[in-house]
C-alpha cells in the first residue's frame, strides 16, 4: 500500500457522491484520513463505515452544505478542532441550485 498521504487529513466536499467516493478511497489507499464532507448524512455515514471496514482507517463524516457559508465555517472549525489541522481540500461538490450548469468561474 502506498503511504504517500500517511498522517494527512484531507477534506473531500461531496465525499459521498460518485467522484467523491473515488477520491476518498484513493486517500485511504495512500494512507491518508479522508473527511467525507457531504450534505447527505445517511450516505456519508454509510460510506465512512464502508471505508473503515475495508481500509482499517479512521475516515470521518462531517455534514456540509456548500451553499451555506455557516455550514462551511462550522465544518472547517469542527475538523480543525478534532485533528488540529487540515492538510488539503478536494473541492469536488457542485451546488445543485440556480447556478447549476454554469461554468465554475460564474458560481458564487
């Protein structure tokens, strides 16, 4: 197993979605700690349980609504308080709101 990310805490927005799951699995395979940050608590928690069974890692779920500034701030503060740091962010989620389908640079 590649240990490139050993000891690294990596937040993945939309971590319970199709691509997010692939990112989180790769983080586990490389020795890191994925933070599954997702709006869907049921899917997020189930995926974390699956990761922890498969990789023996301590993956974590944190609720996150990327369209809410307070949700983002709470998630960052909670992760930082629990781990002391955040090494990286995979900004994978895309808001399914009035901005859906717009190019990234146009989304607030």
